[in-house]
């Protein structure tokens, strides 16, 4: 989904749900345009587009130089039914978040408290009637990473779980006056955040259990969490490009071989012929392949033209790659350890065999791909599987980093020692050490990315 469209949709769904649930009632007003912009950290046009869609759906009416007013009329019974139809299909995801949140969001919070900026974070008394203090402070801590992908994940978790829709009596602003928050206060707020979520979850689960029968929703299919990564341009061609690059790096399409014909690729990957053509154009521009008229598309993995990094779409994907690496660096230890401890010995042995296949390889992308593939298959948490599958896609754009090193006469670091340590840890059952190795490896990769691509910011 394109970035502006995605953010517009997020704001639209946020207010649509609040209106349908009866948080806002007929005749009441939304907060000002500037306050909405501040809360979601988006531009004026994005908010205006969301408000326009709300007005077209009959939820609000807008007037020039006035805040929007609610026009949707519902009864308490309608509000309850709307709420049931939202929550009942998400019961499994809500329960899953109890675990996924601790492995994904908690490490980000703890690391964010040690960033250079947390002492400048203040309780946001300028966000009345929008969100609870713990949620807004959590957002402010995460914002110190300057990582749009991370914030995108946080917003989408909250939207899916509906934690942005408390009752009005639960909204608390200005509770800590305007003093600058200390780390201790932030930790207290983190505790409050956890308590708030636990309480909200318990209330929602109780409501689901009573509402599913009352509104005949016993057989309703569950709606899983999906992480939509917003980009400035359509992403299908780039998603498919990462799939093909991964297969080339794994030598399923060896250098010197030819990719399947365009119609065969369209059938194989279940996309349109035009998408395949655009994908091949991306691969050709990266030096991954070269197309010969009347013959086919040959895998070549040539050194990349560094001027390619000036193209907006390549810069965007490389930025997403770096932001994805940062999320991995913050979360990979806990996620890897939890997944390994939950997996059977047979599954861990299969992972060991995959790691052994890395001997003789020089690309760190392959190493990362092995771990992320394992987690996205075997982690008990569906939300983590979804997130790590998306991060796996973004990790493949590290091919460009390797291509830059190739073009300048450098190569990835020797990975033999790292692979050997992974083997030893898995064989001995030292899963904590294995997970630590990955944290340090991703951190090293992230630091190297910052060194080589600092100019992208």
C-alpha cells in the first residue's frame, strides 16, 4: 500500500471505529485538525483526506475553519453490535498480543529509554481526547529511534487490537503536569501501560464471550493481524524482486542460468504479466539479471552502478532495509530464544542442517534468511510470524549492500567463525548463546549499514 494512502486509511479507520463504537456520539466534535496531525505525525493533506472519506461515508460533516462534527446516529444497542462485530473475529489475535507485545514492543521501549532524547519527552497535554497517557508516552519513546517502519508497526498493532478506543473516562491527560519525565517515571508509565492493556484485554475477552452468542457470531472466521508496510510507490514488483533475488542467492537460479519465461513466472508467482515485466526491469537495473531480446533473462549478479542509489525507489527500499535491521536488532534475541524453546528437537535439528549449508557462503543475507525463515514458520505467535516474514522480505534488500561492496572491490566478512559458533550452540543446546550471537550479528550488520549508507537519510 502506498504510504500516503496507508496513513489516510489508518486515520480513517481509527475515527470510524470510535464513531461506530459510540465513543463519539451524534452532534459531538472531533479534535482540531492540528491536533490530529500532531497525534499521528502526519501532514495536513493526509488528515484532510481521511476526514473527507469519513464525510463521504456519512460519519461526520466538515465546515471551513470549524472542527468536524459527528452526524452518525446510533443507539446503545447498535454501538454494542458494532463493537461485537469488530472484536469477536479478532479474539485469537488479541490473546496472541499478550505474548507478541512483550517480545516485540517491550524491547523497543527499554532500548528507547536509553536513546539520547528520552529526557526531552514530556506528557502530551496537547492531545486531549485522543489517546491515553501510557499509549502516547510509549509512542513518544519509540519516536526517538527516528524509524518510520517501527512506528508503523506500533500504530498497526494498536489499530488491530483497538487499544486506541478506550472509554472517555479512561482518557487521562496532564496527569504529570509539564515536568520533563525521568526514566523512573517512564518505567512507571510502562507499568501503567502494561496494566492498561491487560485490563483492556480482559474486558474485551469477557465482552467477546458474552457477545458472540448474543449476536450469533459463533462461526465467524478469525481475522489475523496483517502488517502493511507503507511505501511511496506500489510494492508488488519490489516484493517479487526480493523473492527472485533470494532464489538467485540460494542458487536456485545459478549465475549463468536463465529465469523462466515471463508467462511462466506470472503463473508461478501468481501475478500479472505486467508485474513480472516491471520486476525484471528492477532486477536488470540492479545488475542482478540481463535481458536479451528473443533469448530470455540471464542471471549475472554484476557489480552495481552506484548511481542507482540516487533513484527514489531504490533509496526507499534501502531505508526500509535499514529500519528493518534496527527492529531485528532490538527484538531478535527474545524472539529467536522463544521460538527455539517452543520448537521440537526435530525442528531445531532441521535448523542446524540449514545452518550447515551456509559453509562456504560469503553473503550475510543468506544467514539472516535462514533464521527469519525459521521464525516465520515455527514461532507459536501468529503476530510474530507475520512481522518476521515481512522483515525477511526487507532483509533481502541487503543484496544491494553486497553489490556495493562488490563494485568497490570488497566482499562480505568471512562468516565461517560465526556459522561455527551457531552450530556449536545448537548442538550443545545453548539456545541463549545462540540467540545472543544473532543479536550481535544483526547489530554489527546494522552499524555497517549506517556507515555505508548514512547519506540515504
